[in-house]
C-alpha cells in the first residue's frame, strides 16, 4: 500500500511542476535565440551593429551558464536527489 501512495505523490509532483518546466524551457529558447540574433548581427555587421569581444564572450558564456543551470534546476526539481545506498 505504501509503494502505491509514493507513486501517486510522484505523479502529482510531476503534474504540479509541468507549468514551471514549460516556462523554463521557453525562457531558455528565447534567451538563446536573442543571443544568436545578437551574434549574427555582429558577425554580419547589419545596421552597423557591433559588439566588443568582451561583450560577445560574456553573452556567450551567460547563455551556456543559463542553459546548464536552468536545466539542472529543472531536472533536480523533477527527480530530486536519489538516496545513497547504505554501506
């Protein structure tokens, strides 16, 4: 009986987190698209758009950190930490 209740709690938790997962996904997609547009504008010098190498490095690095960090938080939120086996 206890095993069934734990499965039900996990299903409820997943359903409750689904809107947050969707929002985080779309935030990451839009942020990466924005950074991609900035990089392309700079590469092709469209409308005399130019960014320094430092700024390009910062937005590229922040994109990687955002994607890795947000996805890591979502995965941790969904699956939680797994209990370690006792020796």
